């Protein structure tokens, strides 16, 4: 299906990038992801806070020098004024400035693909959500793990009732690689993730917890009503929390639990979920992402493999290869770009895009994630008191 996107529009979508320079962690992943299906062409950018790095990044990516900007506001203005200006911008800066960058482009009439967590605060998230609504532009949040075929199939299974009545939703994003489980010796070398002044002491919830929280709602279609949170700082010399345990209550007695951590020593990536109903349960791990374990009560466990027949069209188009070929993280991330391209092209060719946006993480997911972080912060300050969501 992705192969028909370009013939509909007759050209590639013109993409701009803010952040994601050669000095960034995530920029290269975006470049691999948006190039996968050939739907996008990078034509402009303000790639780094450091202008030399921004220019070097643009030059390295063959962006025309007059479209490498020193400032994202200038980029939004000048790209909007061009007849061949960008269709969509991807924002891969630290989250503290997502709101200002996104609003500059939305107000210039440009669609936005934005990194998580949505913003720094709930107030900013709500202001941005209002801007998205009034602009009428598309807004996609790169909660990339929802791009895995077997995560999408888990969603189909849960929503079809195959697990019966849901009971427990358990999600972990507990990493422990040396780069995160040990604090650097020199505080001046800390990445912004580990500075309380950047995203607060609770940054672990935005960085990894928000992905886990998004999966809980993406798969089940449910948001919890209240939470209780406790957070700890376990690595020496660290000024932010690096471990968080959250409990959730849902309607109709469903309960949930989220563990976000940087100090699960030795854990490689650490994202997984287990969802239990009264008829069956499912389990998935990012490190073995091609497989979904399905455990009905009355039959032996089934290990479902991505790329097999018998899934929905949506899941089937999320696998580029037949079973046996590992696809993994880059293609999951690419699926977010491919689904976004479907929605962007549908909007441009007048075929409507609201149903296509239903498969993607959007502004509403970003606001929900920020509400979770604010409630967890309040709960932790009161030693785990339950807080409404
Ligand atoms: N989806 C994922 O799996 C995933 C993984 C890692 C990071 N992220 C998210 O991606 C975002 C970026 O994270 P990172 O680790 O790459 O951060 P980083 O600090 O390593 O890189 C940020 C980039 O933004 C640039 N930048 C900063 N201010 C700028 C400005 N005013 N104008 C233009 N460029 C500017 C920096 O120079 C750098 O190139 C964050 O929101 C983070 O949470 C997502």
C-alpha cells in the first residue's frame, strides 16, 4: 500500500527538520526511517543549536545552502512563503522547545511530525493542542514503538476481545546500558536528560515512561482514571530520578502497572508488555519484536510471528518482508513515517485523512502523556498518594 502513496501525489513529500543534527542522538534514526519508503525528500532544516553543526549536517545531507537556516522561526516563515516550501517538518530537538517550534510551523500552515514527550508541561501541551485544532494541520507524535507489526497485532487481538475481559496491563521500559545506568563523573558532561533544570527531576517519565504509557492506551484503547507513583534516584551522583514505579486504576476494575528505569543494570533496551484478560494473555518484548506470545486458557501457547498471513490489512502492510527476516526498530520507526505519509497525501489529494490518523500517535496521546507525568510528580511528592488523571 505504501508504494501507491507517491503516484497519488505525483511527487515526494517535502520534509524539513528542526534538530536532529549530527550532534544529536535521534536524528540519524529519523533519516533512516523517512527514507525507507521513499515518500519524503529532505529539502530544508535548522538542524542544530550550533550553527556550524547545522550547516555541516545540511551540507552532508545535500540540502541546498539557502535552505539551511540558523533559526527555526526564520525557517517556518521562509519555507511557508516558497511555492516549493516544505509540506511537513519533523521536530527532533530536546522537548523543552517542542511547543514553540511546533507552533511556529503550525501557524505557518505546515504539518508537524514531533518527537516525544510532547512538551515540558501540561499547560504547554494543552496550548499546543489548541493550536493544532485551530490550525487544522496534521500532527503526528513519534511514539515509534507503536510501529511494530506485532504491537499493532496485539492491539487488534485486544480490541477484538480475544483476551476476554481485561484484568491487568503491565508495561516496562527499564533500560540499564552503561550510558544510562551510570552517571558521568563530570556534571558538565551530562546530557540534558540527566539535568533536573531541563525537563525536571521526572525526565525519565518523558524519555522512556511516555513510550510505555502510550503503548498501554494504543493497544487497549483505554486511559486510566488515577495513578499512584513512587520515584527513586539510584545511581550515584545523579540529580534526576532514574527509576519510577506507577500503579494505575482503570474503569471496571482493570489495573495497570508501569516501570520506567535507567538502572535495570544489564537490561539492553527493556521495553515489554504483558496484558491479561480472563480468557487469554499476551506478551511482547522489543528485543524479540517479531514475536507476540498469545496464551489462551484452553489451548497451548501460540507464538505469533510478524509477516505471517491472517492479520488485518493494517498489520500486514506494517511488515515489508515475509516471516524469517527480522525487521526490527528501524522499520517500526519507518512505519510511523509511512502511515504519516498516507495521511499527509490523503489530506493533500482531498481524500480525507481522519481514519488514517487513527492508526498514529497524535496530539491527544501527547497531552495524555504529559498529564500522566504531572500526576505522577504530584503523587510522588505525597509518597504515592493516588492522583486523578
Ligand atoms: N522516539 C525515540 O525512540 C526517541 C529516542 C531518543 C530521543 N527521542 C526524543 O527525541 C528528541 C531529541 O532527543 P535527542 O536525544 O536526539 O537530543 P539531543 O540533545 O541529542 O539532540 C537534540 C538536537 O536538537 C538540536 N537543537 C537544540 N536546540 C535547537 C534549536 N533551537 N534549533 C535547532 N536545533 C536545535 C541539537 O543541536 C541537537 O542536534 C527528544 O524529544 C527525545 O525525547 C526519541
